[in-house]
């Protein structure tokens, strides 16, 4: 197989900007260096550059010969890929995220088609970093990974043969995002110039780590109320995560939920065990 660049891809004349610089592509526990390199190439062809690797199997994947060969001109994206130990680290300061899943899930965040996810990403990218999260080549994303995200996306491939390579999945989403960002470029510039839509719709989004602390706080409060049995939790927290993910929580809304949880714990125990989280 030749690794030389193929057809010319036209990028934005002014270079990456707007959503192109605020969008992260997160690969969770990738197994094969070649797939990481190919994903870097897929990103660069669409004008993106921010690649995050969560606990890759090959620790020094940026210098792996196979990864470099498959990057094929996108060695800069590969070299600057950020490696982190957990998905929580990858999503730190991210205000909206999408988990790519190969199958429908009964529980979890709302599910979108790739084009819908890209259209929604356009407005969220105005207010801060967003992320698209891809799972391991063999096992995909765990329920824990999925529940940390704001939405799900599923690529509607041929049901008779739906096996997509990791880098191919990255390419599909990067293309849809590129089209959405270019189509909305003028609107984005107006929003960045101070329109009410940009300030109100995206500016107050709560980052992922704040939302996760809220869930811990709320779960402790529900246990204190004996509404949630920790020995038999069923799917209560998963359903609540789905509910709040649909709402698209802002910082003030997270603070309100945590305030409610705090007062429940104070009434039940005389103390707030989650005040430090």
C-alpha cells in the first residue's frame, strides 16, 4: 500500500479558525498505531488539528514508524497529539461532546445522525471547546465513556457490512463538521462579533468536569433521601444523565442542581459530604 498523499484537498484560504480550532477528536485506548496516524491524516485533510489520545496501547505512538507512515503528510497533527490517562482528562474544559457508537443504546445521551451532530456542533463551538469521542477498534466505548458525553452519533453504514475502520469513522465526522462549519461561517462570525445568539446559546455552557461533580453530588443526595438504593440503583442515574444531556446544562443550572443537593444533604445528615467535589 502506498502512503503518499492522494487527491488534493482544498482547505480554508485563511487557515483553520472558529470551530476548526475548538473541536477536539478524542480516541479512547486506540490499539493500532497505524489507525492513529491515519486518523491524523483524516483530520488534516478536513482542516482540523486537535487530536487527543486516551491511554493508547503504544505509549509513544507519535514516533511509531507505522503511525508516521499512515499520517502521510499529517505528521504535525500526530506529533502534537495530546496523550492523557482518562476520558475525564480528555474532556476537561469541554462544554459539549459527542460519543460515536456502532450500535443503538437503550440508555445514554440523545442520539444524532452525523450531519445532525455536526449542525449542532456549529453553535456549541462558538462557546468553547467541544469533542467527538471514538472508542477502541475492537470494543468501542464503554457505557461509562458514553454517559460522560452530551450526545451520541451513529454512522448509518450498510447493515449487511457495517464495519468501519477507526480512521474512516473519524473521516466521516470530520467531513460533516467541515461542511457544517463552512456553511455557517458567516453566521459564526456575526455571533463572535457580539450577537445575542452567540452569547446566550453557547457562552454559559457548563464544562464536563463540573457536570460530573454535579452527578456525584446529586447521587449522594438521592441516596440520603432513600430515593436511590446504592445496592440496587437500576438505571436511575443513567436516565437522569440522559435527561440533563438533553437540556444542555449551563453553569448556573449546574449550580442550582448542586445547591438543591447540598440542602438535601444538610437536612438529611446535617452536613454536605459532597461539598469538596
